[in-house]
């Protein structure tokens, strides 16, 4: 469906009014619909800036390996990568100003800033400088969002620079369309066999996506199929028809199951053992809302939301780990929400469940790392799906516009981030929660 504000701005009869009222004019976001391929940054001009840090060599190698041309000349570039790992004093921050004050970045461009983790700094001023870079990158994202440019920051430990390959491929690529203003931690804690991405990225992997009959789950299943995975799509009996239709289209396997049922973990484990012998990727996407202010909320709505959005996930993971069905080198992704980051009126139940998942992935990650398993959460902002379609007009329009890109995301934007976190190349990232929200003001 065309964007209402874009239509108003582009029509000569109404464009003047839209401008006079100061209505946002959202830029058309560039998207790709396909697998990463060997050279996802092919044809892109990249500026690599920052000097003397430990990240520069790995960043140059990652950009080149992904097909980008590193270009220190004048003119607009598609990508700016800044190595801030040498920034330790307030004076060092000047390099950020010098680089980005002068940089000309094309519409739908990408900025990736790399910094040393503040917790590893030798002194408080160096730690504060590293933290200051986060404020810079979030501000830059807010300024450049009107051109569809996304800006993200990776805190990279010195022993994890060899994990930057996947980070560069995703955050400098088209797949990061709706991911902006994020600060992620890249570490070497997850054991990795190889840091080189084989293609197709998920060949030979078995993936489970819950709530996959529609929306973000369906888009995720489609992306995982594109990357070569064998995908099991799970959804409730009431969505059985849509689920089978999705599976027919994607060439995926359907599993009709209410994930919150008491026997769901056992039935799921039996299914995965008998059909596939195990599972490599689990995307806990199924989720529901039952919005009411707390004073008016029936206890049944509290219980149901906590059971589906949180209890079921913990139950399934415990069963998959206890039975050994989740294989070494696996990936687990939980769908949180910016409501879980910031809280939301009328969503005390939902925000509790989604915030719990932020804590859950952080708490689960350390014990899984030695088996090469990474677990992360993805927190969508406003994504155009049947869930957000049901919102009343005003909150819907506010949710859609109050972000740096001035528009809602598409299910595939969330699917891109989820799919990246399912690939072997994301092995530097675990215990993180990454928002896919166009840098929403809520929860920013
Ligand atoms: P959606 O309502 O369009 O789809 C959710 C799917 O989950 C449906 O197919 C539904 O049948 C299934 N489901 C619900 N309960 C289930 C259960 N007990 N067992 C199995 N399947 C079940 O939702 P969406 O917008 O695609 O959201 C997907 C996830 O992303 C959810 O966890 C949601 O909370 C989260 N999220 C979405 C948004 C957004 O803007 N759409 C924002 C933040 C978070």
C-alpha cells in the first residue's frame, strides 16, 4: 500500500500543503529481496576513516571481501566505516567531527562506526570516550535518517576483530534498511569453526520459526529458505490454512501446534527428532497482544500474554537443550519489542514479557557459547503487519512516523535482521538485543 504522506508530498495539488504543515516526507527505502550472495556490497563505494586503531585492518579486509571499493577520493560514497578503536580522549573525538562533517553519503547509504568496548578501557576517560561515540552515532542516525541512511555502532573487543566480516556484510548492506541507531557488542565468546561465510549461508541447516503463518514469521521463514535452510513453520490450529499455504509457497514443512500448550515442548521435540534428528536455528517469533490499562486488564489476558510470549519460549528452549536436539553451532533468536525496551501504556503484560526476553538472551548466552551457540533478541518497532493493522488510527500513525526514517518497517526488514542473526557469520554477537525500528524515538 502506498505511503499516505509520500503520496501527499508527491502530488503537486497537495505537496505545498504537506510542506506548509511540516509533514514528514519519508524517503523511499532501498531493499533487496534475495540471499546475501558472495559479494553483497558489490559496486558500492566505501570510505574507511579513523586511524591508528586495531579495527582498521579487519574492516578494510571485510569491505573488500564483500565487494565494496574503498575510495578515499572526493564525491559521495555509499558506505562510511569509521574505526574509532583508537579514540581515548575528548580530543580524539575530533576525528568523528572531521570525518562526518565533510562526508557526503548517498541516499540509502550506510554508516558503521566501530569502537573499543568501554568495559575494557584502561582508564575512566577512555571508557567515557568510547561511550561518547554511542551518543555521536545515535545523533548522526537522527540527522541522516531523512535520507534513508542508517547509522550503527559496533563495540568490538580486540580479540574479536576477525568477527567483523558478517557485521560489515549486514550493517553496510541493503539488508540493514530499517536497523539504525543501534549499539551492538561483538565478542569472541561464541566458539566459531570458521569466520568465513560459506554460501549458501544456511545450507544443511534445519530452522524452526514459530508463528510463521503470516507477518514477520512468514517473512523470516522466506529469508531462511532463500539462504538455503530447511525450514519448519509452526503456528496455531486456527491459522492452519494460512500456515499450509505459506509452507506450500516456500517449500517449508508445516507444524500445527499451540506453542503455549502444556505438552508443546515434548510434541515439538518428538517432531524435530523424528523428521530431522535435531534443529540448528530456532526463531521464537510467535507472540500476541492483549492491550488494556492494568486497572482494566483481566487476569486471563495477563496470564495468556506471559505464557505465549515468554513462558513458552523458556519451556521450548529447556526441552531442546535437555534432549540435545539443539545442535552445536546453533542460533536462537527471540522476538522482543521496543515496548519491552521502553514500556508502553496499556501493554504492561506485553512489555513485561518482551523485556523478560531481553534479560533472557543475556542470561542464557554465556552457557551456550562454548557449544558455538549464539542467542539474541530482535526488538521490532513499528512493522506493517496484521498486528499493527489492528491499532487505532492515531497511535498507528504516531508509531509509524516517530522514528528517524519517518515510516513503518516492512516484515522483511525485521526478517533481514533475524536471518542475519541465524547465519554462521553473526557468531560475534550473542546476548544482544538489537532493535529494528528505524531508530524509533520510543525506547531510543
Ligand atoms: P502477527 O500477529 O502478524 O503474527 C503472529 C503469529 O504468531 C500469528 O500467525 C499467530 O497465529 C502466531 N501465534 C500466536 N500465538 C501462538 C501460539 N500460542 N502458538 C503458535 N503460534 C502462535 O504478529 P507480527 O506482527 O508478525 O509479530 C511477530 C512477533 O514480533 C511477535 O512476537 C510480536 O510481539 C513481535 N513484534 C511485532 C511488532 C510489529 O510492529 N508488528 C513490533 C514489536 C514486536
